[in-house]
C-alpha cells in the first residue's frame, strides 16, 4: 500500500503547485481587468481596436487578451478573457488565433533554430493567425452561425 501512496502524494503535490502557479497569474490579471472595466478604462481602447477586430469577428475588448497571449503567455490571456463575455464563435476564433500565435518572444527564438529570423517568425505567425481567424469568421457567416 505504501508503494501506491507515494505516486499519489507526488501527483497531488505537483497538481497543487501547478494550480498555485496558474492562480498567481490568472487571479491578479482578472482582478486588474475587472478594475479597468469598472472605471470604464477599457472602453476607449476597445473602441479604438473594434474596427480592426471586427474583420475577424471579435469585439474590440478582445485585443487585450490577444496581445497578452501573443506577447506573454496563454494563462495571462485566459485570465483576461474570462472577465469578458464573448460568444462561442468568438471564443473559438480567439482560441484559434492564440493557438497559432502565442508567446511570440519565446517561440520566435525557438523558430530561429530553423533558420527563420525573429521578425520573420513573428510576422508569419501573426499573419497566419489573422488570416485563419478571418477565414473562420467568413465561414461562420456563410453557414449562418
């Protein structure tokens, strides 16, 4: 029985460490976004980006979680997007973009090992993310979703 408890203890400890790591990122960012929304500080930013984000079917408010995901990590983006109300289609488009274009500083350095320059990697991934989002949004419009 002791041999069985040790892996369970290790797994539980690792799970709690991961939960604590994620909570330290997601909770403060969610609170900060709620604060900004409460004092109507996000509205001007959202209004500014709304024309650009509408091309891919996202509200202007989506620019903040997108930029966090592009330039920092998934968890920061998740912390912000949970404070927003988006439709299932918008969340799908958001997730598609983030899946293609995330953590650009880290991923671009990794891509450099393939011979791609950092700026080429960033440009390629951003263009791909926005193109895929545009096509998915167009598909949603065609099928009536």
